[in-house]
């Protein structure tokens, strides 16, 4: 293929947020540094959210400061409201990822607003955002809602209309929050979205691996011309407002797959596997993915044969 794809490592945010007990801040920073050493240059380093709802991310400012100290690392932080965005900017954030849900039930559970109210919030946020701050827009439950089931593509596109109009040049991630999307649905929604907004908008895919279709859905998005993919080392992750959803598609699975296909990611798979092993061993972690286990088992067999 000879192409380059961009991996956005979301483990330090999506991967950590549900783990109990609390991960020490120094451990989080060490893992961010380990992922950086493996070649990852885009990370969702943390989120500025309610410490009462998600206490695991109460140290967002400290983790962000450490991530921003790494040369060449684009460290985005997730924010669900303008107030949280202001907190993130006050802590030095230069890349924000605003999140809202296509599903009204999920958005109400997450931020106590309807999707249209979150669109208005996003509009106000963009209007006062300082120059030079990068923006990513995460549209959660773009395929499926944990409370109401499948989300109609027409509803997603109708919600994208006012969002894209606010600022057409942002990167928009369509998110399979529950991991229940199937490849043909992923391909079809991206095909329609890209055709509807052909000028300026950049697209990304954020998928979970609840039903083992994480990599298949990544490749479906790739076939629709998407070249930016969220993933989490060791397959860590899950949404506190999506009961039953497991972790994100594993970064090592995505990197190995694209490597086998001849697409460059700039990531050292061996070093990434070391980081994934460390992530999988975090107390309370529920790791996923296949490549880490497969390659480590193969290495053990080769070592015994030698």
C-alpha cells in the first residue's frame, strides 16, 4: 500500500477512566512516556471532567503537563462542556476534543443535555476559543446507543449539519461507543458523511472491540478513505455511560494489521507491545486485543525452540 495512517492513542483517557483502583499519577505519566517512546505522536492524554463522576481522571492537569513536555507530541484532551474546556485551557491544553452523543439518551446520561443543546454549547465554545488551539470533534454513539439501540444514519447526518457549519475544518471522529457496529454500517456512514461534507472536514474513526469487530471496523473506515484511527494500548477502555461496552480496539492490533498490509504508522511494534504488557498488568485493568498474546506466545515458542 505504501500509505501512512495516523494512530491516536486514547489509552491514557479512554483506557484509564474505568479502572479501579486509582492509577498513581506517576504510573500514568510513565505509561504515556513509554507509548511516546514507541513512536506514538498523537494521544488523548486525559479528560477534564467531573472528578466525582470519573475520579480516575482527577489528575488531568498533572498528566497533561507531563505529556506536553514530550517534544513533538500532540496531546489532546477530551472536554464535554465549555466550562471543562476553560479548565483544560487554563491547564495549558492546546488541543481539545469536544464530545457529544448522537443519541439523546446517551447525551442526557453523559452531560445532562440533548444533542442539540450540546451543539449550541459547541458553537459557544468555538466562538471564544483562543487562536491556535486545535479542535477535534468526537461524535459518540454515531452507530449505536447502549440504551436505545441502533442510531439511524439520517439522524447522525442531520446532527452533523449544524456541527460542521460551526467550523468546517475540524477533525470529526465518528465513534462506535458500544462496539456493536458492523463493518458495512461503518463503511456506509462514512461514505455518506464524506460525500455530504466534501470540503475541509477531516475524518477519524473511534471503535470499541466489544464483539471482536474492532479491527474489521477500522478497515471498513479505511476503505471509506479514513486515515486517522483511535485505539488503546492493550485494548483498555470503556465508557462509564455505556453499560457492557468493553475496551477500544487495541493499538497493537491496529498497528500490526496495517503493518502487514504495508501501511506505515511510524510506531515500533516491539516497544508498543512492552507498553501494552505494562497496561495489561495495571491492577483492575481488563485488557483486550489479540496481537499482544499471539506475538508473545510466538516469541516464547521460538525461545524454547532455540
